[in-house]
């Protein structure tokens, strides 16, 4: 599953702007330290992951 689809599923489509997606994907390309989509989405402002 692509990051956009995963985050859209967990954040709600209305919450995910293409600009935000672009910034997230840029961060992934520039900073390879992330271990999972979970960690990446946690970086979104105001985003709290429900599951542990």
C-alpha cells in the first residue's frame, strides 16, 4: 500500500492534501531513517495514531 493511500485511510481523505503528501514523500526520500508508515504519519501536525 502506498503512503498516500495508507495515510488517507487513517487520517480521512479530507484531511490529506496533495501538498502535505508531497512534503511527506519528500521527507521520506531525503531522510531514510523512518521505519514504517506509522512513524511517518505520526510526523503530521495534529495527527494522533489511535493504535499503538
